[in-house]
């Protein structure tokens, strides 16, 4: 009797014990086969603080009626699928999601000096006998080879764009540029160097404008996809929570119905006497 008095349901939020269980509720041990244990583990990994395959028991509240035979015995393929709804837990860490849906993606970019390694570091022993860490996917940027490359590498994109616009404003377009440009956007052999240079600048400017338009469109598409994905995840969680709550309500109603049937049988037997 002492071992029976300690019997309780292994589900974390379930308060059912052998002492307070309502009529019709029974306790069932864990499965013995590896296949069924894997199925149970997938369903109970977030529902039990501790699960002992040999000692833990789960009450019948967490099994659907289809998993019981005519004698109220648990079938071999039975798995617990009914759980009481739980309140969502607040995340402790800070979120990096935008505060509103219209926040630009630029505000979520990581600093350039922060490198993220996908694989764990490898420990290597150097000549001095010290253990050092190295990453397989660590980003390596080749140093600029010339002085001009080093100076350009120090400028931000905004500074570089402003510098180009300032330089172009000082250049003057040749008055007869069209006369030196063919239909396939090439300069004629007698075109002066100013015309060749200006045509090259115009091509680069047109290409930059196209690329910037493409970047803006891509960012808009990414924002739309992120918003749709987040809304779909929230809707899925709400639906799962609703289904779980309804299953629990149905299970409680079935237990009350079973209790009423037992009481009717008792009253009928008493009256027949």
C-alpha cells in the first residue's frame, strides 16, 4: 500500500495521484519496446521533468479513447496526446527582432568587425606548445595590394558614393558626345579621351542605379517574406494551443460522463434492492 500511495502521474502539470483520482481514471506504465519509447519520448520531451521507463506511470487522462480496448486496457500502440494547456513562457534573453514591421533591415546588420563562425573551433598546438583556436569558416579578407586599394577600403559605401558624385559634378560632359558614340554604345576611333571617359562613367552610373533598385526591391521582398513567415508561425502556435485545449476539455467531459454513468449504476442497484 505504501508504494501505491506514492503513485502519481508523470506529466508535469498533472496533479492526479492514486489518492485523488476521479472514478474511471487509471494509471498505466511506460512502454517496454524501443520503438514505442521513441514515440513517447518525442511527445513527452517537454511535458515531463523526469521519466523513468520502469517506474513512471501516466494517468488515462492523457490518452484518447481510441487507445483503450473494451475493458479499458491500454493498447500496445497507445501514445499520450492530451495535455493541459500551458501558459507561454517569456524569453529571458533580448530579442533581435524589429520593434515594428516597417523597420528597415539595415538596423539589424551586425557590425563589420563581428565574425560569426558556423563550426566549432579546432584546437591546434603551435611551436611554442600553446593551444590555439581556429575556425574552418572564419572569414579571411585579402589585404589591399596597393595604396589606393587600402584607402578605398577604409571608406564606407555612403562616403564612396558621395565622393563619386562630387567628382562627377566637377566633370563636364563634352558638347558633341553623341557624335562620338555609336548605337552599340562604343566610341568612334576619333573620339577624344574626355568622351571615352565620360561614356565609361555614364555606363557605371547607370549600372549602379540598376543595382540599387534591385537591392531596394530585394529588401522589400525579404521583409514581406519575414513578416509572412512570422505570422504563419504565430497562427500555427495558436492553432496548436487551441487544439490542445479542446482535447483536454473533451477528455474532462468524457470523464464526467463516465462518472455520471457510474453514479447512475450505483443508484439503480440501490433502488433495485
